[in-house]
């Protein structure tokens, strides 16, 4: 699945407040999902398939972040930090995205400036690079992670359980 198709399909599952004007929500969501991924990665009992699903959740928020700032996920080049298979790199990039939201609220009345948008795009590129590398270490690919995520979300959408929490909905 290409990133453009993923972004369009992912957007159709978005049901959060003020869609189109709520970058802070998706930035916090991405930081939360990155933390969940890190937590599960440290748990020796977590299956690879569960980690792949968490990668998909991170991608969903990365996609929403791009939509919120008017960027195309397909135009972002995934960049791989030196330790791209280290989930810590992904968590750092996600936390920096949350920091951009915080500073936009503090300094710019919640508006994402053009400069911050460019920084966010670069950070999303880091997130995608880390997701891609970590997916490979799990024996899968970024494309498969995206496909799996859309399948999960569309299933939840059909069953009316997009809202809520937990993996087993």
C-alpha cells in the first residue's frame, strides 16, 4: 500500500474532535502510541504480530499529523537515524512532534507555522524510517504494517467500535 492511499484511507477512520484543526490531539496520540510500542517491546511475552500492530497505530497518527498540517504523507521521505531499529529513536521523534504542538499552543495560539510544519514533516520522516526499519527487524515491511492497520481500522469502523480503547475491539 502506498503512503498516499494509506493517508486517504486512514483519514476516513478519523473521529476525533475538530478534525482538520487539532494537531495537538494527533501529536499527543502519536507520543502515546510510541510509548505503548516501547512498553510492549520491553515485554518478553509480546508477540511480533502485536508489535507490528503497534507500529501501525504509530503510522496512523503520523498520517493524521500530516493531514492536520496539510502535508502529503507520500511526499515525506522516510529517514533512518543511525539506530533506526531502536524504538527509542521513534519515541524521540514522536516526542519532538508533541513538543512542536506544545510550542504552537504556547507561542502561536495553536497555529502550526510554516517553519514548524517543515520540522514536523522531517520528524514524520524519522518516524516512518524507524517504523520501516523496526518492521524489517520483525520480519515484515512498512507496506504490510500499513495494510494490516487499515484492515484493522476498517473492521472496527464496520463494527462501530472505532471509539474506545484497547487492542481487542
